[in-house]
């Protein structure tokens, strides 16, 4: 098993239970206790977990600015992200201009759109999504420009922000760090500025978020849910949280996720 995948499984296991011992992680992942210890040490040094006596916990619950690094985030909930991405892709129509923000679930939607061989115009601040979609002969790809965010294939700041001000796209596909009641939140001012500009530049804004995103708010507010038209998530999402979104007038889609 690749190290990145092991690390993602460790984080998912700790996220699900709040904490985990070395023994529990060793049994769940199918690797030795010494391997788990090395993995936890590596994750701790990167600020992704906090070590405890005989195990680890996630720091998320008390650190509003906590953020998984991009390599690890890409390995979290892959089945859910793939299902959400495919469902979102099914809602995209030929000829549309679609904004793709830089998130791992939106990347899954980009891959699904690529498989559908749709003819669209794609606008993105993600170097990874731009590279993926550039393989298509039917998709025109435009990057917004800007500064590459440290440790992430994400463009932020000018000139991308001013470029988006003049756009009137059909659809924006967006990720979020957290959905908390009727608030969408993120950990970085640069990231929320780009997401706000994308929402303003589109006629229809769709958030793609797996069930783990329904959690306490991160440091900065992106927007209220009344600025979002639709949310696509998976069936594991909290029923009460989904009810709050529907009561606020947001359409909620549950993507089928097979084992």
C-alpha cells in the first residue's frame, strides 16, 4: 500500500472515531504497529494529527485554521468523491461554460466530464484540473492566472480575481472546507476570495462536498447557503444538516455511492 494511501486511511479512521490507538490502526489498515508509529510520526510533523499516549487524535476540532495538505486530502473518501463527481458531471450540459475551483471533489467531477467527452468551456484556478482537461479535444480550457498557493496546485490572487469579475459563466463547481448549518467556510483568505469571485461570476453555483465536510466552521466564511443553488453530497451526510440546507432553499442531491 502506498504511503499516501496509508496516511489517508489513518486520518479517516481517526476522523470517524475522534481518536485511535496504534493497535486499532494496525488492525484496521493491515500493517504492522511499527509502520503505524512511523506514519503517525510523519503526520504529526506535518501538523495533520496530534500524538497521544499510544495513538493519535485529529487537531481539527479545536483549530479553525487546520487544513489537510493537498496530497493527503486527495486520498480522503475517494469513493464518495468519485460518486459525487460523476453525479455533478451528469448535470453539466454540452455547450456550457463551467468554472472549476481547485478542490479534490471538483477534480473528480472534471475527470467524469472528461469521460463523457462533453463540449464545454472550462475555466479553472486549478493547475491539476487544467492539465487533466487539456487532454480533451472537445474542451476549451482557460486558467484564471495568479500566484501558485504553497503546497497546492491552486492559483489565487490577481490577475485571476479581476479576470473573474468580467465573466458570466453558466455554472460554477466548488468545494468547501466545511458546511456548518447555513455557512460555507474555508481556512484561507486567498481561497475564499477566489471562491466568492467564482460564485459571483456564475449563474448557477453548485457545491460538491462529501459527508465529512458537514462539521464545525473553519476560520473564514465563504458565503451563506442562500448564494448557492445546489449541493451534491453522498448518502452518509447528516440528515439534520441536509434538512437545514433544504429549509434554506438549497437543492440537495445525494450521489449514489457503491461499496
